[in-house]
């Protein structure tokens, strides 16, 4: 059984920047409910939190396992692999892991930028796509480099 619940799925530019002809990738938000790993008596984790090595700290909950926020939200792509040598519930290459309060207080614009930054990796940010009079497109990046668009 999974500790994750799918919150949403959206398409994002595969390499973090939107331009004509860019590829898209499905990005999914996986929520971890507050009772997972909680030390609240009766929730099944009295012997410790088996997810402490890869999730934000467990939450104190009420007796039913409810809390104000989720324990975590893990942002993944369709290429993300679930299961590591350390734990079968750990994602080995997630884009982001946020605690529930961070996720709940983040605007969509901020979340979108964080996801695009993670997808971009160490590549420079696209700042402009130019279309010449002849219809040719060029991409210009924050580091001053540019290239023709396909």
C-alpha cells in the first residue's frame, strides 16, 4: 500500500521553459497524509517513523490522524522512480519535496516557478523567443547564449 495520495496532474515544459515547439511532461503532486509516521498513540507508529529518512518530520495529529496540513507533498514526473535501496516508498528522483505547511502557503505562481526551476536543472533560463520576419525562431537565454528553435 502506498503512503501517497495523488493531488493533481498537470503538464509542464519538459526543460522548464515554454517556447514554440517545446516538449511537455506530466507532473504529479503526491500528498502524504498527516497520520503517516505520526507518534500519536493508536495510529500504528508507536515504534517509530519508518519514513523519517526521506520525508519532512512527522506531525502531531488528533486521535483520528487529522492535522491542519499534510505531512508532505512530493512533486514527481512520469519518469520518477518509486523505491530505493533505503525504502520502497521513497522516490529516487523527485523534483521537489515540501512539507505540508510550505505547500499550503505557497502561491501557484511560486510553486510553478519551483517546478520549472527543478525541471530546468542547471540549464540557463529562457528569457525570450524571437520570431524574425522570415518566420525563423530563436531562443535567447539569461547567460547570453542563443540558438535557433526547431
